[in-house]
């Protein structure tokens, strides 16, 4: 899941749109991928790779 999210972060994106895009990539619902997506974003922010506004 990580590489899919990373590729989507090339441009600024709202978290809800990111979750929807990840869900579409994996053929899942937003509810299924939301927690993992947000957790990955938190790790990226803690590591200094992204800034969440």
C-alpha cells in the first residue's frame, strides 16, 4: 500500500481524496483502506517526508 500512497502524494491532495484513490487502486471501499492510509501518512509526517496541513 505504501508505494501506491507515495505515488499519489506527488501533488497536494486532500486526505479524503487520497483515501478514495487508494481504495480505487485496490478495488476496496474507502472504509477498508482509510485506517492504513492515514497511519502511513502519519509515519511519513513523523519521518519528515511530508507535511500534513
